C-alpha cells in the first residue's frame, strides 16, 4: 500500500486539486510513490477543524499518514464586527488549536512529518473588488480581513513550528517578496492564482525533499513496465508484489 500524505486545511487546500493547484501538482510528483489525500474544507477555521480530527484521522487507523500539511488561519483571522466574524478565532486560541492538531497527528503516528503553512497575505483592495463583483452596492464597506492581522496569525503559526521543532512555510512573508504579489498570487484578494499555487507547491516540496519523503528517493509501488519480461513477467513482481 502506498504511503499517504494528507493535506488538511480550509478552502485554499480544498481548491488545491483544481487545474494548476498545488495539491494536484503534489499528486503528479508522487505518482506511483504516495497517495496525496485532500482534506480541505472551505470556510473552516481551526476551531471547527478540531471536530474533524477523530472522524478523519482515527487514532487506531491501520495506516496513518506519513506526512500532514496543516494550512489554516485565513478564516481564523477574519475580523470581529465585520461580515465574516463568525469565522473569527482569537489569536492565542488559533495557536493552541494548531498545537492540538499536531498532538493528535503525533498520537496517530509519532514519526509523522507535520508541516505548518501560514495563511497567505491579504490584498484588501482585491477583496473589496471581489465583493463588489458579487454584491454590487450591497458589498461590504469595510474589509473583513486585513493583511496586518493575517500577518499576526502567520507569526503565531511560525513561532509554534519553531517551538515544536517542526518545519513551516511562511506563505505570508514569501509571497510579499515579489513585487505585484497582490494580482500575481491572489485571485480574489485571498485565494490563489496558478502562480500562487506554484509558490505553495515549491515551498512544500522543498521541505519534503529534505526528508525521507523526497519523491525521487521513494520506491514505486509496483515494477516499472520496462523491467517486465514478456516471457516471464512474474520475475518482476516477486519482490514488490509477492502475493501475485
């Protein structure tokens, strides 16, 4: 059975299987090496995601994941008193919710690689423009998210990773290193363009390549067709598929 790598997060993870998505790119990279499981839930914050842990990742699962990406914070950082306030999670609770997720995954498998990904930056003008395209004059007058607040959540995410000795991707900082990041990486001020997805993929695969999860070093699940003898095909399967 192939190893499983789980992508756990909100809509940015849920949408990652779309054309040009970072999850789809990972699935392609790990073809015949590992199964990339998308467990992204649009609109979810860390508080709501905690309810899913035992349902999605039971402690007695016979094959726990070898790696998990935890990619929350964009919804937690929604502002109180604005249109998305029901998604808001206070900063300290956000950090502790991430800690609880990590603890759960480590209970599932002490050797699991947990990679934390911060929320992306927010293009406030882009969010307003998107809202206007949907609701016209009824659109929000004040931003429901700000880049400054998203940065505070990103900081907590990175600090927790450092505290626990885990790898992290500071997407909030990484994207803002590029001039014009607002339009280049974000489609609606929050969700990712193909270029934004490419950044996530590049940063995630960089972490995986520094571990035993490098796709190039992982064995394929079954023999490559080129080594199968047309006259005695069973020879190629004896080691990898002994039950055949």
